[in-house]
């Protein structure tokens, strides 16, 4: 999994909760504060461990955490990718374009 997802989650935890809360989540998940700075990609299991610890520390469900993080991250993502979006597209149009692009990319790799 790309490190950008971990960076977004870290930003969410720190900005919406606190650095102290994020440190507790890291400690509970078994990671150090420098672990997520060490690579561009991580195992999916790393994210799951982080989310499991976050649910326990924050008292939120996994889905609530992912939704809150997605709401916080979406404006920045849309800004970064606005060159690829067309005026008048709705959410479904964007989703269809992403799926189409992912399929093309996967076929090119294989």
C-alpha cells in the first residue's frame, strides 16, 4: 500500500485529535514514530494494525475513522488531480474514470 495513505491517516490523527493520541495509536499498534517515514510502500497488514489500534484508542469504528479521514483528505486529492477531471463530472463519473484508469494501468503492467 502506498505510504500516502499512512501519511493522510497520520495527519488526520494529529490534526483532528492530537500528537499524543497518534503516539498512543502507534504504541498500541507496535510501530515507532519513524516507521512510516522509512518507505514509500507498506504491507496492507500495517494499515490494519494501525486502524485496529486507532479504534481502541479513539473509541470509533474502523468505518468511522476511514470516513472521517476520507472527508478530510478528499479536497486535497481533488485539488491534486483536478487536471484529470472534467467540468460537470459528478461523483459517479469520477469513480468510473478511476476504475477505467486502474484497469488500463493493470493491463499495461501485466
